[in-house]
C-alpha cells in the first residue's frame, strides 16, 4: 500500500472517529444500557471504509469531507448495526469481532439486537437532521437517503443476508454467490461512494460512473473477505479463520477456487478503475482505494 493512500486512510479515519464521537449520545438514564451497547460496537475498531468512500466520492467531483460528513457517519452506523446482527446466535453466532467479544457476549442477545436497531434508526435521524441546514440541497439529500435505504434493505444488504443464510450447506452456484456478494456487501459500498458524489453536486453521468465503480469494488471487497477467511491471519483479522467453510457458506473460493477468485478480483478492480476514466486527478484517491481493496490484510 502506497504511503499516500495509507496517510489518506488514517487522516480520514481520524476525521470520522471524531465526528462519530460528537454525534453519538453518552450512556445515561434508563436507556443507558442500550446506548452503551451501541457505542461498544461502533467504537470497537474498524477501517471506516464506507464513510471514507463517501468522502472520496465527494472529493472526486470537487467536494470536501465537510459536504458529506454527517451522511458518511450515518453510513458507518448502518454498517455497525449490520455487524451486531450478523454476529447474533440466530445468524452467524460469532464470539469475536475485531479481536473483541461480540456485542451479545457482553450485553446479552436482547440488548445487542436492540443496539443494532438503535444504530440503524439513529443513522436516519442523522441524515434527516443534516437536511435542516439550508446549505444542503434537499433534492440531493432525499435522493441519497432513498439510495442508502434501498442498499441497506431487502433490495440490498438484508436481501443478500437472507440468501446467504438460506444457502448455507447447499451446492455452490455462481449466480447465487454473485447475488449474495453484490447485495450483502456490494450494495452499501456502491451507495456510500455514490452518495458522496451526489451530495457534492456531481452530475448524473458522474454519479453513474462512480456507482459503477462502487459496484465493482464492492464485489471485489467481499471476495477479499472470502479469501482472508481462508488465508488470513487470525490476529490481524480479529476473528476465527475458516469459519465460512465450517458453516458451509457459499463463497467465491468455494465456487471458483482461490486462484480464479483472485483473477476475478483483479478484473473487477481493473473495471472499477476504468469506470473513472472521465475523472481527473481528483479521483486518484478512488483509484488507489480500489487497488487497496485486494491488497489489504484485514
């Protein structure tokens, strides 16, 4: 990973962390337990890739982090909610997330479930509150809220998760694994980067190109996770290796094998970079982020 993108990721992560601390409530009152659970998972670590992509999508069309920071943070709240629910015994039943006990191991299943619900709904509070500012273009904001809601719901992440669960232990099929990955992971990644472009005033054509980029890197990102679940380092990843195979998950390696999965991943990144050919050097960060997707170790 180049020093430039390494510094960019660290700088933007710090910016997002500071904003999240301002946006999140302190545990207090009768709701203190669920607020503590929300904060526990939100601040348990993580790369903050989705909000970083939102910022980079804005910058690619001449915008700035300030243009999109509340929405970028809302996207991270949605991502954190999904991880809490994924880890529950009724889903993946994981004990560790980012090297720490999962939410339900600390707070119990009921509070963990509700903490996820709390993060999801707070995300929409945050986006709607951002619209109170008269400087925000309301039509663009409504379009972004609709985009993110669709990507997070049955048309995207939720739908992909349902198919992921229902196909555990079944014969792997290429069309099914592509559906799972493009919906469960790819939809929110594409929505994140596209949201930034729309909020920063990007044109329709620019938004389409950025969305295409997001779809390609979203699929590549999940293939990288599949590969790391086989070849990764448990200490670096922060959870058990080989869990996908134990659960009978349909993954790209289980369908295509490791070598071909890496070839597919490379083609996706090449296509993602090609999607940005209309953009100037302001999109160089997005190009670097695409390459980072398949080089990361966590």
